[in-house]
């Protein structure tokens, strides 16, 4: 039944995609983030819905008169340079075949994120995109939060199989990035019941983060709570709410959760933490030895034996060391520059739009995007999510916010 429902929704929406290309991007975002087809067990489970939607969307774009001009800003230039550099590092990759296969996957994500820059140059459309992305991810947070409460915190929460966030740690980071966006969308709700529902969603997503048993997410939670407080105009309610929710969850979670979190301070005795340090050393050695890094999918026993003999091979488990090992120092500099530029552009939007009632929506959204980036940059230090869709969509949304604010200023 679920397979049939998802199939009907997707294929019944395709005619609308042909008329309005941005609907295709909304549909693609829903499929990519929520993975509704993975909630079934039949033919839809492995059906290439995203590919079908992408093809129809491209056809629509070719004949569309609604698309905007591709914005060329400093941030976008850095973004394009990074994509080009990934192509260069793939040419010189240590495992060319595996690197090429991964590059194709990454380019699909990057291309769809870049398409938002020409299809969502409108406030209403942009907010629609934020709603779809946020609620698609929040679905797993609400579902996982209810599961955690029913299980008394005794079982881990996992993400949709076959996705970037299937792993419990990856899901936790994605949900942490979602919380600020939920808080922003709650501010747009006009009905009391809507605001209560959104508040309940925020709490359940937070419960799900704890229910993931992710130590990295726990560390990132403190950073998110701090920046939520700093970025919110209502500092007292945010401070009290954060303390109540986090404090209640600490008391609610069982002993086994506390024991796992307690290993954070004893990383020298923890094999997982030690493995990360060893993988980071390999990434550092590869980047120092090779200008172009090792390319995608360099994490293999052969590479570890070459650069750090005696270590058991594993993935980098860090957005920073993953990029460093795969794309070298130049790749890491470009990656960090993009994150820094996104923060600066968001800061500009906050400063310029915050004084105008008409543009306050853009200022408030930029604040919450910054908090999401804090979650990504802090939690991502321990996870291999360098190519996950969400941060790149947030970068694209930031570019669009700057564009819309500039247009508003020019028109006023």
C-alpha cells in the first residue's frame, strides 16, 4: 500500500512539474530527504524516483520562462571552484574507478542544489523549499522521538536505509541541523495550534537526537543551544526551554546511555575514538604527500598500509579530514572558505534586513541557518558527511536570501 501511495503521488505530480520546474525541485527534495519509498517493502523500495523527477525537471527547465538568471557571487564562485577541484582530484585519484563513481553521485547532489539558485528567486517559493526540506527531515525526528519515549530510551534511533543519514550518528546531526529551521518555521505560524504542533515537533526531534546515542551529537547539542540563545531575540524563553528539555532528557535516558556518553572523556581507551585519530593522521599524511589528495574513496587497507602502517583502515569520520584526505589542502581551503563565506553572507543579510519589517523574514531565516551551520561544523567534526545535501542546500538558500534582499533594497 505504501509503495502504491508514493508512486501515485510522484507520477501524479509530474505533469505539474512540466508546467512549473520548481515543483520538481520540491518533489525531488521530498524524495531525497524523507526517502518515503524506503518506508515500503515492495517494488517502490529501489525504484529510481529521484532520477525520474530530475529528468522531468530538466525538461521543464529547458522550456520554462520562469527561471531566473544564475546568480554569480563570491560565494557561488567558491562553490563552483570547489566542484571543479573535485573533478581534478578524481582524475588523479588513487582509486580512479571508485572515485569516478562517487564523483557522479556528488555531482548529482551539487547540480540539484545549484538549480535552486535559478528556480527559487522568489520569497514564497524559497519558503516552500525550506518547509519541504525541514518537514521531510523532521518526520524522522518526530518518529524517532516517539519511539525513544515508548522504549524508555533503551533502543537507538536510525535513519532511512540506503540514505546519507541511515547511520544513527548521521541522522542525529541532520536532526540537530533541522531544529533551528523548525524554530524558524514555527515563527511563521499564525494559529496557536500550529505553533503548539511545531513546538512539539522541536521537542520530539531533540528527544530523537538523544535517542540516537550519538556522542558527537551530544557535543554539538551544547553548541547549538548556545548559538540558539545568542541568535534569538527571545533569549530568556530559549534559555529556559533549552535547560528544561536537555535536563529532562538527561534524567530520562537510561544508564546504558549515560555509560556510552561517559566514554567521551576517555577517548584514549575507546577504539572508535582512537580509530578516528588514526584515520585523521592518514588524511594528513596523504594531503602532505599529494597535492590533489587521494581522491574520493581513498579509505582502503592499501592506503592505510602505505601512509600509516599498523592502523586498521576506516573512513575519516570528519567532514574536515575527509575533504583533506580526498582533495588535499586546496580542497580543504575551498571547503572552509565556502563555510566562512556562507556565514559572512548570512551576517550581511541579518544586518541589512533586520532593520526592515518587510525583510525581517530573511534576517530571521539567516540567523537559524547560521545555527544549523554551527551544528554541521561542530557535529561534522566527527562524521563523514562532507557531501550530504542539507548543508549545500542551506548554502544555496543563503545565496538566494542575499539576492532577494538586494532586490528589495534596489526597489525601495
